[in-house]
């Protein structure tokens, strides 16, 4: 998979790709991530990429021309399955969306800033708009990093143990059950007996019950979706 991220602040978004599972996926050649500084496509030598909004109002809007130039240059080199715009006024990211995107060959992620982008960018280029939650960030960079991480770890070969993504929270619309490790007892706090029993069908049943219980208490909305 290839991910092209278009941003006003490339330095802000790079570090999440330099550690742990995501770095290993890049090192193994399973995924390529490229960052494109929107200012390189600016209208003038001062790096102009935004302007006041028509009709008045506070906040600058990213202009269509630099974005058009950047996306068109990428599209001239390969075709893209999706061109995604990170914005709070969109559908909220969930595990199903990440699953679907993890089988794409090439995707572009455009991150917004200030008041967002000229609506014509959204109308002409964007195939999917994604929010990471009902709150507003200063820019879409962190949201793009969250989306990329959620997608990359699902690509086959990225996680060492193939089954570990299957037992994540949300894969079956349930939160994950509690987990424990050594020691079996710490300051009077004991690991549930069943997990030490070696009775794996019973353990699976216990985990399922705990997952249901957690989901019911914390995210009852998931049971209905
Ligand atoms: N940009 C600013 N806030 C955002 C959010 N919640 N999700 C995606 N992109 C954003």
C-alpha cells in the first residue's frame, strides 16, 4: 500500500510513522508513506496557500489551486482508490472503515487547517471524508496519523501474530475483554481463577461474557449498530 499525505505541516505528522509497528511495516516494504508539503505548490514565492472566505467571517481557507496542483501531480503518476479529506464535519472513523481501507492499493489523505478547504476541493477531488471524533483539532495532521495507524496495522503481514487484529476491540462490535499477566497475585489483587485453569473453551466463554459486559456498560450504542 502507498499512502500520500498532503499537509501544511509535514514535520508535525512524521514522528508517528517512525516507531514500533508502523515503522516495521514501512521497513518491511509493506507500506510506503509519502508526505507532501502544500507550500511547495503555493501561488507565490511567499508560500500563499490560503485566503479569506467569501462572504466574510473569521479564519483562513485553504485555496483550491495548490491542492489541485498537488493532487493532479500524484494522479498523473498512479491511480488512487480513495482521496480522503480529514475534517470534523464528516462520518466518524470506525473499525469497519479502517478494515475496508486496509485493502486499498493507493490512497491520498488531505489534511485541513484553519477554517478548512475551499468546498470545490471537496466536490471535485475528495472521494471520502473522515472525522476521528466529535471534537475539533487545530489541524487534520494528527487525525491523518490516527487514520493511517488504524489502517496500516490491519494490512496482512504487519502484525506478527495474524490473529491479534482479529481480537481487537470493535472487530465484532464488542469492546475487548480484560487481560492480565504475571504475577498471578499482586498485593492481594488476584488474576481471575478461570484464566489460570487451562480450560480454554471456558476461558473463551469467560472472555466473551466480559466483552459483552464491558460493551453494555461503556458503549451500549455498539450493541445496536
Ligand atoms: N480536523 C480537525 N478536527 C478533526 C477531527 N475531529 N477529525 C478529523 N480531522 C479534523
